[in-house]
């Protein structure tokens, strides 16, 4: 089974670029399932029901989120009602909209998709993602499990990858919007990449106009993060997973311009 994991889609321009490239990519690579981080898919950060539906209509099967999951209040009920959109599982379950995992029935097998958020330089006061994933995996009967770990530091992401090696099929990192070149299959069969990258404006600072980011760093004053327009990129990784063992046999990193 080939599972395509797409880096953070940024704004309307990123959504439109994804739609223009995804059908051909799926056909050429024989993709069975598409997981896409959509927490920035709405212009101005966050995700809305309309941007989520746009991603689903473009061929995405599961949307994962992150620290901007709840930026837009209009998405709260949508998170509760929509089965294939997941927010980080280590947010409080009793007071937080949505859920932290979903199971996709592929007919011949089931795929569990789990979203986690890191705690280093991120949200404060959240439960440890290491403890939460232990709880979730103890009740998980799916042969194939894929984790989107939305975290700031490479050390926390790497630690999670090694922690889950042999226990899940694949772990891909999101959040930094900068693709890393360390895709591989870990020793016990878990596919891994520290950060899959982003989908959106190529000549930008994480999707934002460079001059705005420069002003922010120079003046330390609040600025409005307007998105850059122009040439785009789609960054992703493909995990080729053996359905019988649940182990990844190959990982391929891509950047599509």
C-alpha cells in the first residue's frame, strides 16, 4: 500500500496548487491513500469548513491539523461531525472539538491515522504526546498506523520516531514548513521523515511574503502575515507499506514545482 503524506497546505493558493497536481501524482505513483496537513489551509491561518471540503474534493482522504486547529471558531462543529479530519490527540478530550484519530476502511485492510502535537516550544500544559500515543496504541487493532507529529524541534520528532519504531507503520513530521532530507525506514520497519515540508508559495518565508517576515524580525512589532503569491511547490513523502506486516518497505520524498 502506498500512502502519500502532504506537507502543510498554506492558504487558498496552496489549496489550488494541490488540486492542480494531486490527481496526476496519485495516478503516476499508484497512491492508495492521501493524508494532508490542512491546519493553515484557510487564508490567515487555521482551517475552515470550506477549506477542508476543498481539500477533500481535491482528492485528500484524511486531513490532519496542529497548533492552528482551533484558530477559526466556525470549524469547531465541523471537527466533531467529520470523520476524516483529526486534530492533535493530546489536546484535552473532554473540552476540545474533534478527535485525535480516525480509521479508514480500505476494504482489504484498515488504516489508523493519528495526529499528535509536540510540547517543546509549542502549546503549554498539554499531555505528553509520548504518553498519549501509548494509550492510543494499546486500543488500536489496525495493522497499518500512520502518525502526523506536529512539532517544532527536530529532537522531539526524532525521539518520537525512534520511540515508535516497530510499533507503527510510519511517522511524518509537520509544522516547520521546511522539508528535511532524512526520509528512511527505521531499523524495526517504521517509515520516518522529520518534516515533510509545505504546499504553497515557493519564494516565501513559510508561505508569507518575505518583506513582512523581515519587518517582523527587525522591528519586533506586530505585522499582518499576508501570503506570497506566485510560483508554488508541493512537498510530500510516499510510504510504501507492506499490508501483511504493517511495516514500511520504502520511503520516497518529493518536491513538485
